[in-house]
C-alpha cells in the first residue's frame, strides 16, 4: 500500500476526546490503513467488522512480540524483565497460550463469576455510602476505580491496601509511548512491579490461602505446570487486565449516559435494559481503542491488502464496532440495540477471560449508581471531560453532582 501512514494524534485534545471521526474516515478510506500509533510505532489498522473478526482468529497473526520486525517493540521492555513480561497468555501463541489460559480459566467461568454478585454488590454499596452525603464526587477516583481493583485483589488474594502501589506503577506503564517518557522512569516502574509481584508470591508460598494466587503457586511448585517467569507474568497480567479496562467501562458508561439524557431516562425507567446497555457502551466506545495488536508471522493478505511478514497489525475492534455494514446507525448510542456482537472483548482463542466478570461489575456498578445517586449530572461540560490518551480509552476523572 503506497499511502503515507496516518498519525493517530494523541497530542490532539479533539482526537483524545472523540477518536471516532478519524476512525470513521480511516474505515471509509479502506479496509486496511497504515497508521502511526502510540510511541511512533507503525501498524496496519484493520478497520471493518468482517475483516477484524477474521483477523482475530487468523493463526498467521501472532500475539508474540518476538514475531514483530520493529525491534523497538522489544526494546521498550527493559532487558532484565523481558522474558517474564513476555511470558503471559495475552502475548503467547499456542501451545503455551493454551496451557497458561487453562491454569486460570476455571476461576472466570460464568458460574464462578455469578457467585461473586453479592460481594460485588456489597463493595459497590459501601463505596456509594461513602459518597452519598457529599452531593458531589469524582466517579472515577471514588467509584469506578476502587471497585474493580478491590474485586480483582480479593479474587487473587492480594491485600487490598496495596492497591495504591500497583495502581501507581501500572499507570506509569500504560502511559508509556503516549507521552514518550524517560526510559529510566519506565525501567523503574517495571522493577517496582516485579518486586511487588515476587513479594506477593513469596508471601503465598509461606502462607497459602484459598485464593487464585495460592492455586497458581501450587501449580508452579508441586505440579511444574508453569515457570517462575510465567507465574510472575500471570499475576501481573491478571492484576492489570483485571481492572484498568473495567474502570473505563464503568466510567465511560456513566459518561455516555450523562451525555445522552434520553438514554439515561430510558434506563432509569426500565432497569431490565441494563445488560443490553453495558453491551452498547462496549460497542459504542470500547475501552480497547482503536484495537488489538498482532504480528504477521508471514506475508498475509487482509481484505486484498498485502501485509508484510513482521508487520504490526492493529485489529481495530473499536473502529469495526461502528462499521455501518454490521451495525445500523452505528454512531448512535442505543441501549436497546439488538444483535450487538461487538468486538470489545476480542474474539477467538484470546477472547477476554474476564468478560463475565467485567460485565457483572459494569452492570452492578452502573445500575446501583443510577439508583442510589438521584439527580446524577455532570459537574463539567461534556467537552471538558478529561479522556486518557492511548490505547486504553476511558475518562481520567468524572466530576458529578447529585442530590445527597
Ligand atoms: C483479554 C478486553 C476486563 C482479563 C482481553 C482482550 C480484550 C479484552 C480485547 C483480547 C486481547 C487479544 O486478543 O489480544 C477487556 C475489556 C474489559 C476486560 C474491554 C472490561 C470492560 C477484564 C477483566 C479481566 C480480564 C475484568 C480479569 C482478570 C483478561 C485476560 C486476557 C484478556 C487474562 C487474556 C486472554 C488470553 O490471552 O487468552 N481483554 N477485558 N479482562 N482479558 Fe480482558
């Protein structure tokens, strides 16, 4: 393809506030567009639904960064940590992927997750109890963030009080590449995360409990089903994947409702619409945006476009989720939408392991907030909402008012 790559302009506040006009332009221009994404890395963006769906189950597209020809992708990771950072299921292909996923998949089945409902409801109510007297809050810092962090910490068996620590360092890592930070700062963040995670593992070895992390330590020590690097990588992945995106679903979902009063009224009048509303938030402005990275293991043709071996393929799930060929009137937020098979959780063998948990947390958090915070309204103008730049989309903060 001969066109110049298009920059995804994360320094442009208009793009950060609403990337969808550019996504739309790219989708209309072609099924595969070369883009320069965060951190000056070049990628081939798949823009349309059918192609994105096919690409997500194409075994020629690898999840392993070591298949990328752009050496900067690997160099972004500090050498000492590289091996362990790349040993997680998200960045592995079969057979390692299959083995690693199987180790934890039981903890995330629909049945296991449904049993967590009462606990998630209690945690949600507690957070809202603390907010209620004030009449104003930042719904990200005070609600959308602490809820998933606490849920995943409890599931893993990690002390909830540690959350400020790992939140701080994961936050630094997520931002890398967007604001081109000093590599020394990134190295420091990785070192801290590793020290933190190895400390947790040490504690579980000494004093195992009835939690996921203890189960993983047993799988490592007694059954040799994973290496020490894989164990560290798994814990880090579950901690990070288990909350950042869910914060964005809750914060972004509430933001979407507060900027679409008709949809808010509809949902208030019929709470049975809640599960469909959560699906629509995921489709309309998914937390993984523009999409999911893969690396071409060989030359491949996608929608008639030749993508060279080693290229980074960015499967534009958030772009495809507004493809008018798949979703009628795609730019309209419609919580009653039917046939809403969005790609926000991916597709194929890497389909989000935490999807049932994220859906449940989203439903409980958003539903309870609407019920318990009467008169909920934005305390800033919609265009003043501060969105996080980069591949994990969501509001940084959400100042609101309500009747105490
Ligand atoms: C994978 C999105 C919540 C754990 C994925 C993938 C996506 C995604 C798009 C596929 C990545 C790929 O194909 O390379 C989301 C969104 C969430 C969410 C939008 C919230 C709204 C969670 C939660 C957990 C979790 C709560 C809990 C631990 C994982 C794991 C994987 C994954 C472990 C890797 C699965 C694999 O490689 O087989 N997620 N996720 N996610 N997600 Fe989520």
